[in-house]
């Protein structure tokens, strides 16, 4: 998951940190108390808070991202040859920013050609040059530079998805790998969740994952070629986050997790592997902007993580490269949780 902010906003949309009421504190956050025992209601800290209501921002309101630095790839640090993605062509949906961008960078640093797919093609085009620049800086002795291209797609629209796949094949000649990173979360009490928002959330998180996966699978089957698909789920697909209410998101990510398992079985005969990565709380640019103004929120989240810290987007680079490469050739239908131990406590 990208993040699930537990905040009460003064408007229904998150457009900038300035819109966050500074006078409102996070309901679940508490400092260590040395006085008399509080008379808190039993189970209080394991319940959702109906006062938390956050709508995901529109695409043009999202902050821009940049490739991470200091993460040298295949030509800098030795590794097993089977981890290499040399010669592969991969797609990352939602690839213009956040987790998608960093996972795409991990693929490029492992030698893969890359197609960045996003609703914001202009942002994706900007990132293509930044990724190539970052690759050259970290791999000065590389014999070749991976090809990185930008493409538009509305992942919830079948025609848009098919047009995007055709464009990628025309540009790169083939597709070997897919990472479905397009998705979002927002917080509303279930009884008050706007139905139009719920349908959009499901269309992007579940329908979009299904449409891209099936389209790429058809391409691979037509070529009679092996391939690897990684669906980005969330720890929310296995547990219920508190205190933020997000029942539809939790259900959607549970659907993504089981979709990966189901397609892994269905497509095993074609040598197409399908796995899921379920991130925990990750410090994306959007998450960081909110947490900077709400330190109590970060303290609450990290207090529930055994490692005592939130994840960095680059923590997903290794798992993605592993699942896309031949190093995981006998791994399919798996769900890898990258959450600092959150879901095992």
C-alpha cells in the first residue's frame, strides 16, 4: 500500500498539507503516561475511528517523485546472475511516482527495459529521462543503457489498457514482466462511504490489476513465452488497519492477493508466474508531506511495527527484482509482505 493516512481534514480532498487542521490531533496517538491509570474504553486502540475521513487527491494534486540515489545496480555490486533482468521488457502501472517509480527504477538498475504507464503521461515522460540519468550515474561502466518509455493508460478502461499494451509492444517488441502498482486508498466510515468513490477505488485497484494482467498474459501466450507478473497488494489485504476506517480498500487488496494466487494456478501451464507483494506503511512523497505536519500519526504507526520504523520505497526494489527474475523461477502464487513485521504481531 502507498499509505493509509489517519487524519481528519477540513475538506474532503487532500490537496496540500496546509489543509490539515493543525489543532486536530490523531485520535489514537498517546504519549507514555506516568500518572493514574486512564479509564479508556476496553478495546479502544484496536477499533476504527469514524471521525477519520480522507479522500484520495486528484492526479494533478499529487506531489512529484524523483528516483532514489545511492542504490547501485548490477554493474556496481556483484550478485547471482539469475537475479539479472538483462534483456527483459517490463511494464509498471502507476509508474510515474511513488512506489511504482521506485520499483521501476529497481527493474532498470537490474538491466530491464521499462515502460512506465500512468494516467499522467507528462509526469511519466519526465521520469524516463531521470531514470536513465540515475542509471548512468550509478552504473558508469555499463555496456548499454536500458530503454525507458512513457505511456498513458486508464487502468480501469479495457480499451485504454489494450491500446497501451499494443503501444508498448510496438515500442519494445515484446513484454516479459508486469508490475501492477496503480492503486490508491482513502478513508471513510463504511456506512458513509460515497458510492462513486467506492466504485472508483475498486475499478483502479482490482479491475485495473486484472485487465493489465490478462492482457499481458495473452501477449505471453501468443508468443509462447514465459513471463512474471507481480501484483502490488497491501498488508491491508490480510489484516484490518486501525484506527483509520477503510473497509473497501482492505477488501480490494484482499481481492488482489487472491487474484494473484488464482491466476498463478491458472497460468502455470503457460510458464507464467504470478505473485503478490504486500507493502506496509511506506514513506512516499505524499505520505511524508502529511506526516511532517502530524508527528503523532507517525508515532502511532511506528509503535505498531516491530522494526520501529516505516518502510522506504526502495525496500521494494529487491523483492520486485527477485520475483521478476529467474532467481524465483519456482515461486508462484506467493504473497511477500514487506511491512517490518507489522502483520505478524
